[in-house]
C-alpha cells in the first residue's frame, strides 16, 4: 500500500497516525485543542518525537483539557518541567496555558473552536491537487495572523499549515497515497 513519502514505514506509530488520523476532517474541540498543542510543541523537533511522547503529554496535560490547562499556575509548571517523559520547554508550556485561555475565548465567541477554524474555508476541505510540498499557504497565513492577533503563541504560518493538514482542513495526501 502506497503512503505519503514522509511516513517512516519502520515506525508503526507513524503509520497509524498517517492511516487513521492525519488529514481526516476533525470537528471535535477536544481533539482540535490536542492537535494544536502537539503542533506547537513540535516546533524545532521531529513529529515522530512528538508522537512518541503523545501519551505522556496527554497524561501530564490532563488529557489536553483546555479548561484545566488554562488554570495551570507556577506550581503545575514546575511539576511539568520535572517530568522527563514530556517535552520540557517552559516557553512552550507557558504558551500552551495562554493558548488554552484564548482557545476558550474563541469557543465562547464562535460557539465552538471547530466553527471558528472551519469558517476560514467555508466549512470545506481544501484538497491538494498536486505533489508539490508546501509548508505555508495564504490560508495558513490568514489563520496564523488571526490567532496571533488574539494573542496565541507558537502559531506561525508553518505550524498552522501543519495543523490544518493534521485536522483535515487541508488534505495534502500525495497523489499516489492510498488515502488520496
């Protein structure tokens, strides 16, 4: 079975992520927040590193519950920074807390984060029709700009493009991939 070229065929976790999650339209706010956190934590690291730590991150971050994370204080940050199983970056952890608060504000404003993120494409999946590798687009620029205006961090256009791919807003499965 042909998969996108970036899938490490020696890694079952990568294969499973590609086959069962990446690029599938996601509307659940809890999953949308989880993937936003994971994408922001990936900055400067490999995606495989993040996937391998995902369960530890889920446990450490209260199942990526934005309400709980928005209320983390210095004591929780200190505990997290001592957890050797997660990505221990104070700046990323503090950004996650701040981003959780903004995520909740967006939910209040839009009714759901899903409605907010999908409105950028009029609730349509953008299907990539070629195999040209992209890392940004006018869409990721627009979403990134809006999130940054709201105060979110670690949401540059490259991270947001990857996020939009992950949540299925942009379908970038390659032409010869069985998921295309």
